[in-house]
């Protein structure tokens, strides 16, 4: 069956308009992930003593950003202190689709509301589609304050 010129031009025009809308959106979403040359950006979280031993605590930090990342100024992260006093700082985002994880104290697991992913308290996936462990922030203790390098985890979409 032959396609008329008018039908062809309408379909071709629709494809061009669609590509013109999709390509910038894709570049905006994946662009930060391609930026691998990022200097450390240390941000204070709280005093280390604010995080009890043998517990998982949520903490909200404010990130100094400029340009297109200005909208992502606050981040929630999870701080785990073992009974021995070791510290781990987890990103809140699932490693599968970057959905926000929630800590469930009863089961002592992280739950992903998007697709049923579950991580244990060490950040290891134990159920659902995630195959990679949770991202951990590089951290340090400076004069009793816990600090994290916000550039040490991949940018979240």
C-alpha cells in the first residue's frame, strides 16, 4: 500500500517534533551522571554523638549547589553506627531506579516503595530487582562532627 505525501510529511514532522522534545529531556536526566570529574564537597551532617550506637538514624543535609542542581539542595541520608562505634553513611536512593528508600525499624531493613526492593542494615540487597548494594558516602569525623562528601555517590535522577 502506498503512503501519500501528506501522510508521510505528517509522520516525519511528528517524529522530528517528538525527538526535539525527548532528546533535551534525556540529556538533562543523564548529564549529571556523566560528570565524573567532581571534586570532594564536604558537608557537615551533625555531631557524631547525635547518632546512638547500634542504630540507624536519618539525617537531613543541605548541599551547596549552583546552576541546574540548585533544586536538589536538601538530601536525606542514613547514618548507621555499630555497637563498636563504626560509622557508615548510606544514600537514601535505591540502586535500581533511584527511588527513595525508607528505613523500617521493625524489620531493620530499607524498603523501596517503587518496586519492592529490600536492603538489609548493611545496605546489601536481599529482595526485589536491585542487584547492587546501597551507595555509601565517603565520610570523616572532624572535631566531633560527622561530615560527608556529597560528591562521593552518583548523582540521583
